[in-house]
C-alpha cells in the first residue's frame, strides 16, 4: 500500500497556499526579547494562514504544554501562559485556536484544570483534541468533561476541519498486570517505553466516521485534519505514527487537498504521502531529538539542540517548499538559526536517520486479531 500511495509524480493539490510561522508578540519584536528569554518566556505558538479561493484567514495552534501542578513545576506554566498572551495580541485576531493535546503531563485533574484556566483567557473559538498524557489516568473522563468530545468536524470559509482522537485506542496492557491508574499513566508518559506498545491509532470506528464525514465533501476542496500523532509512519517505537496510517490514507486517497497538522513530536517536520501533506508543530514545553531513523526526507531538520540549555532549540525558522508548490513553512523562535544548514549542526543530517524502514510497522504491532 505504501508503494500504491506514493505513485510517481503524485503530490498534494497546489491550489491552496499555506504559510506557517511562529507568532512573536510585537513587544518582543521591538526589543524585549532578551529580557523575556532570561525570564524563561518561549513564544512557541504556531499560526497558520490558509488561502483558498477568494477568502484568506488565520488560525492558531498551541500544544504539548505538559503541565504539572504549580506546586511541582511552573516553568511549563509560564511558557503556555506567554503563548496565550501572544495569541491575544494578534491583529487581526485568529479565527480560532486548536489546542493539539498533551495539556497535562500525568493526566492529573489538577493539571488539566490548570490548563483550562490558562486557556480560558483566550476569547476566540477554541477546539481541542487529546494527547496521551491527558487520557490514561482516568481514561479521558476529566478531559471530556472540560473540553468535550475528542472527535469532531466543522466547516469554515470553504475548508472542512476535522479533529481526530489518535490516543484513546491503545491495547489493554494494564488489566492482566493489575496496574493502578497511576501505573497505567506512568507507562504512557514514557516516550520510549515498551509496555504500552503501539498505542497510537485512529481505530475502525473513527475510520468509518471519517469516511462518512468526507462523503459529502467535494474531492478538490481543502480538508485540514488535526491529530496529536502524525498520520504516517515516522518512528513507531516512540509512537511517532498511528498504527493504521495506511487505512487513514486509503480513506483520504480520493481527496486532492488534504493537510494533516499534528503535535506529539515537538519538532520541525514536513512530509507528503500521496496527496496528503503533513506538518509537525512545536511544543510549548520542550523539544524532542529527531528519531534515529524515519525522519521524512522532505523535512529540513532543526539545528542540533544543547540538552543542557532549556532555552536552546528556540528562536525562528523557515521551511520553504518550492514556489511552484505554493507552500511556505516558517518558524520564528528565540534562537537565531533554527534549521541545521550544515551536517554537523543538524539534528538529523549526520546519522542517516532520514531513511524509512517499512518493516518497523510489522515489528511494532503484535495485537493482530484484537484490532479496534
């Protein structure tokens, strides 16, 4: 199927132009950046401009804040608070905000309620999808009380927006081992843990819902799908994928203008599978290193980050596809140069990890017969 989806010359429709940048408050542009950086402010908020037909508009994305209770850690609180303040200065304002998951670190109601309290300052429309850190303490009970259903759709100015839940359908790894809710959540909160397995997936019920949701939508009109995990196979051992990504793309295959915007990976990413483009968003909490293999070849990787410097990996960046493709991706963050221009500076260019091994998928999904 991978070969079928990647037919020679097949690319996403170029009739829609996407511009992506990270928004910086005007006061920071005016010279307050150094002071804000020393105070720990990192303006990691992604804004996207969509232009299709005669009407252009902007919306914003914030995700992966990984909040702890204030009594434990306030650094992550400070960062998402600053992003919220920056968003409120946008002029004209964004049409809406999508929060892309992992508001909490350990699914604690105190963490989720803290995040909801911070985000309530934003008065524009807000929509939410969950991350695994929000879900596995109480299986999404408090998250849904605060933010509603994890799967949804709406149409806005000629674009169909879809929110997918890619986190709640993990295999039951806890019942047989009699894990407590905190033990279950602890395994899910480990990036390279092996107990939770290949938990990221869309699931048959959502695949059927996605097909029905798109059935009345013209094949050439734009579709934007928000998901916490990328809808392709990047690096399954860290769940930088959904296990049923091939089935997702089979549903999307008739549509020529589909963009997937995702969180979870905390890094600059760009990929195309058939007619679907995918863009990875940054986190407000921290950056992840690039995976040891599977980094999409179309990604211009972020500069190597100093793990001892919590302010490294921030600044601004620009990811530009060819002008003919009419796609411009730009990050602006605290660090002056965010993309690794030389192999020795790049987070992924010197270790040959931009190689996809399809066999990884076969190794990572041991639950055949129990698919849901």
